[in-house]
C-alpha cells in the first residue's frame, strides 16, 4: 500500500533536489552531500524495505531503478538492489548484478565526496559480494569474481574473468595461489 508512494516520493525528491548526478567532488559539509544523503536515506529506509527488497530478482526492479535514473539494458538480471547516485550506473543488455554485489559510485577521500561512473557492459557480471569503485568498468561479457574489488579507474577486460583484491586474471590467480 505504501510501496509505490514511497518510490514516487523518493524519485521526486531525487529529481527535484539533485537532478541528474554527474561526476563531482563535494566537500563533506556541503549542501550537495546532505541532499544526496537525504535521497539515499529515503531510498534505504522507505523504498528498499517496502518495495525493492521484494522486487529483487524480478524484471520490475529495473523499472524502479530506471525511474531513479539508472541506465539499464534489456534482459538485465538484478539480484542486488544497492545502487546509489543512480545516474552514474550503466548496466548493459544481459548484464548481471549477483547477490550483495555493489556498484559503488562514490568515495569519501580527505573529507571530499567524489562521485564517478560504474559501467557494466553487455553481458558483464558482478558475482556475489563484489564491488566496483567509481570510474571503473566491466567490459562486454567480462566477469568479476566473488569477493573481488575493482579499484578506481580499473577495468575488467571484455570476455575475461578477473578476481581478487587486487584483481587479476583468474588463470593467474590460480597459479599465484599455489606458489
């Protein structure tokens, strides 16, 4: 009963207070950080428990995120619903966000909030408990292993599987583990 009004309120707040997220650097105590945190908190406290937790794994979750500004391709699988700075995430056709994976679009460095894009190209996959930091990407049909971290500015090449922290090609990781 309250799920759709919560989503519409959050989307309206986002579009009125923030507009479209862009690459930015905001001082910690700036109004922009507080506005962004208001939108994020509203999503996490209202929309997630009332709606998106239930929609996770269904095609309807993509509709909710598109309303908030996430660019989502066709036949994308969303098994995670933790996206912030919505306009800074692009998920290509048939991309996969597995459980507890997180395209993290902001970091706080030296009391400055830095916002950057996370792009997952067509067929790209983030496995469970993986994270992509701002200005990172996964190429077409690239795969990020479970419990792996793509640092700022790094890319998982198209058609390859990388894993770990720091990430490296999966075949090298297996050899490295046995040395």
